[in-house]
C-alpha cells in the first residue's frame, strides 16, 4: 500500500525538520534540565521524536483531506485559511497531551514546566505555519514539474501527429485506390468520373493545408468529410453505411483539422466489411457539445491497423494540448463510440 504524501519532498522536509523541532520543543517543556545528563537528553529526545512523528502523520492526514476538498491552484489561500486554524487547535491538544505524557513518566528525572506551556503552544503554531507554507511550496513545485514534463510530452506527440498527418496527406494506398477507382469510372461513366475527380481535388486541397490552423469549424471539416466519404463510398459501395446528423448550431463550433479523417481512416482500415456485412458509421452531436462517431466493429488482422491506432492515440494527445476537454473512447466487442469535444469560438479567442 502506497503512503499518500502532500508532496514528493515531504520525506526530506520531515527528515530536516524533525530533529531540531524535537530539541526545541523539549527545551521549552523541560528547560535546562534535559541537558543535565546525556541519558535524560537521549531518552526525552526518543520519546518526543516518536510522539511528534505520530503527530506529524495526523497533521499530514488532515492536510491531505483539506487538499482533496480544495485541490485547485486557485484554492491555495482557502486551503491555508482552513488549515492553519485547525492546526493551531491541534497544537493546543498536542502540547497538552505531551505535558500529560511527561508528567506520567516518573523515571525520566525531569518534570515538565507548566509555566512554559503556552510558549510551547506558540512555538508549535509557528512551526505548523512554516511547515504548511513549505509543503504548499513543495507541492506547487511538484505540480509545476509534472506540468512541464506533460506539456513537453504532449508537444512531442503533437509534432509527431503533424508528421504523421503529413504522411497521411500523401498516403500512397489511398492515392493508389483513388486512381484505380477513377480509372475504372473513366471507362464506365464519364460524368461520374468527372464528379469523382472533383471530390478528389477537394480532399487533397484540404489535406494539403492540413495543420495550417490548429482549429477549424466543424462545418468546414464536415464539407471535407463529405468529399472524403464520397471517394470511399464510390469504392466500397453499400459495404460502407454512413449517416451524419449534426445540428446547425454545432457546425460553427471548432474542431482540430483532419480529426474525422483520422477516425474514419481508422474505421475503414481496421475493420473487415462487405456488402453482405457492412460497417455502420453514425456521426452526430450529443447534448454535451461533443461530436460522436459511432461505428460497428468487425476487426481484421493487419499490421497496418497498428499505425492507424497510433494515429488515433496522437489525436487524443493533440486534444489534451489544444483544450481542457479530452477525446473519450468507449469500446465493446461489437461497437465503438469516439466523443470529440467541440470547442466554442470564445474559448479559442480566450
């Protein structure tokens, strides 16, 4: 079982503080008596150190409970304002208990000085205040380091996704299949071949501008997807069953460019489907400002499937960098839902 700590530096803080704190408290409680013999000094130090280690753990538990209740950076002063009064009351009880403990130990050779009781409480409160600020600073430092590391990781993932996006823009398999389909159409239906070429031009025009902008409107992305789906449906026919139901108000929210293409490409290349056993895809908006891509699953074994899963992972990381909201994926043995958060224009401007 892992011990919960307020910060990663807490064991170091405890190690540095405990010895001088124990000596100072014993000096206040007993005065010069503890220095009258080495035996008394060592015995009182060991008793107090064990006692204060237990008390420190109790204080730490209370601090963790308060931090759990108010975890955000903006809650710092609220946390401190709540912690300190509680710690001051706990210090009164701690010192009272310490005096009672030492008064019950007759063999120690020193009696606690009741006249120094409130000075001892005051020192305990001062130490609690200092430790509270030190632990908050250490926790903030840990969070900052984690944030920097995570940001660096996500930026690397984002750059990687841009490179993968660039590779996908000239995906030789897709390009070859498009030209193959176009070649067949030219000999069979000139008008349809012309329409296919027009849609193919739209797709590659959009792919070439790719990641010029970090976000595009959902409406713009859907126009691209209409062309992209036209090419694929022309190739696969009724084996690819796609329905799109997006309300008008959502079309003006923002989305990362090529998000839908990455997901649809993943669906097409990951699944085995035919006219007798089509893959069903439903794209729609829900009530939580998310675009849902629902599809049936008929997985096929392919080494390329790993690359398309990697592209999907990169899309998830990209959204972590672009927005506070994350891409959500829910998958069972027979179906999968991917929820892409739609970003308001106001959030982009902010």
